[in-house]
C-alpha cells in the first residue's frame, strides 16, 4: 500500500514519536512495570478530562463502537428508559445498541442541517428518563453539541449523562466535572492519534456504583472485572499492549506541552483551513462545528470522484462520507501530525480539481 498523507479523523496522521514507540518489542504485561504505566495513563487521562479524583477509567481493547456498546450494557438495563440524541450515524449507533439489548429509549432526531437547541429538549422535560446518550461531536455531520445545555437538562430531570467524546477529545474543550458527565467514551485512533484498537471509558463515582450493581450478561465487556483489575493497573484480559505504550508516550507529550496548547494547535489548523476554503465553491454547514474536522459540502455530486482523485493521484486521504450526504461531501480533519503547509497543498488540489 502507498503511504498517504492523512487528513482523516481516525486513524489520523500519526506523530513520528508514536511510530518509534510502535517499533519496539511489545513487552509481557503482567508485571509491576506495566501496571505502573497503566496507572499513570489513568492519572493523565483524568487530568486531561478534568475528571474528579474518584472517577475510574476502564481500558478496553476494542474500537470505539465496542466501548459504546459496553458502556450502555454496563450502565443501564431493561429497567431503564433512555433519551438518545440522534443526529447522524453515530447517534443511530446508540439506538441500535439499545434495540439489540432491549433497553427502552426515545430519540431526539436531527436532520443533517439541524442544530440541536433547547427547543428539542422541551417535549422530554419531566418525562422520567434514567439517562441520556449523546455524542459531543456527531462526526457524520460535524455538529458539535452543547454539552452544558444537555447537562442542565439531565440535572433538572435527575438523569445520568453518557457522552461519546470520541471525535471531540483533544479537539474541543472538555471538562467531565463542569459538564456533569457520568461516562465519557474515548478511542485511541482519533484525537490521541494512536493506532486503532484501544478505547477508554471514564466513569463518575455515581456511575461506578450503578455499574457495580448491574448484572451484565457479557464475559469480555463486564466492567466490574475491569474495575477490580484496574485498581492495580491491570485489565482482566490481554490489552492491546503496544497501544497502551503509545498512549503513555502521547500522554507524557501532552502533559509537557499542556492540554490547552494541544487544543490550540488543532484549533489553529482548523481555522487556517476554513480561512483557505472561504472563497471556494463549497458550503460549510452553519451549525456549531467541532475543531476536529471541517465538513465540506460541494454544490455538485463530485465527492467520490474528488476523494479518488486525491487518493490515487496525490496520495492524500480525506474522510469520505457515507449515506445520503455521501456524494456531496467530504470531511477534512485537523488532528494529527499536520501543519499549515499540508493544508496549502490540499487546498491547491481542491482548486485544481474544481477547474478541471
Ligand atoms: C469514530 C467514532 C466512533 C467509533 O468508531 P469505531 O470505528 O468503532 O472506532 C464512535 N463515535 C464517534 C462520534 C466517532 O467519531
């Protein structure tokens, strides 16, 4: 396979330092040294997420969807009733998970151009839901939801708040404490820019208590086992050891750099790209956007053609879009080891393509 420059949201363009960690022999992991590394990872993650000290992190060897499913079945049961913000394919994934596991739910359905507002919450006020499932950034459309607004709604209605921050983590400001989040789901291949395969669920103290009382019908995904093992920095099964090491290196780097510095790097690349495309014949949706990606919509159905042109002739990979938006849009990511010059090249290619 060719080597590509990745403007994709995950896997993202990996940092050279991560590549050199990947190059080392994967060590045996039932050791004090590896336990210490895992405990350090949890501590760094708590710090970056601004989580309470009594929160706990579950490390799962699974992609983000595995962590979404595991979170839902460990935090809720058939006796619950959930409200799902469903504004794209990732919101729909929560619906599918609840359907499969027979957990009752209702949805707030958003169209591809519809911003989530207070108005969407009104009909569900005082409706006895036990929890809300939402993305922070619905990667399918690019919309960034107002988690503070959802938190206030959950607070006044006595609901737990589960947020999939997979495509927002390390791209947009996040505070587990201030946003009152009870479970935050993260995955290795997005903002962290590591290899895919590892996911993390940060649980608040009240969610941990719920998990401990819940009878989960799963061997691999039973959080109770992870909670017991993680006290000593271990997991019940063999984790993706290599990615745990990549994570440790990346978290040390972010810790040295400072979270705000990392966030502003992503934001600067994002603003730079949006500035460059301002006078191109493309549309950027006007609902609130994450800094992780820019959803670019064309006026004609040329997205697939453009994607293939970049991939085959320029060895550049942008994010295609599935479903109804597919042939009219691409998404350009701002995470990863990219600089302004990389965006100059991409935009030059966009211009050349439009003139073809
Ligand atoms: C990428 C992503 C996921 C996880 O997808 P996987 O392919 O299972 O890793 C979940 N939610 C959102 C919002 C995402 O962007």
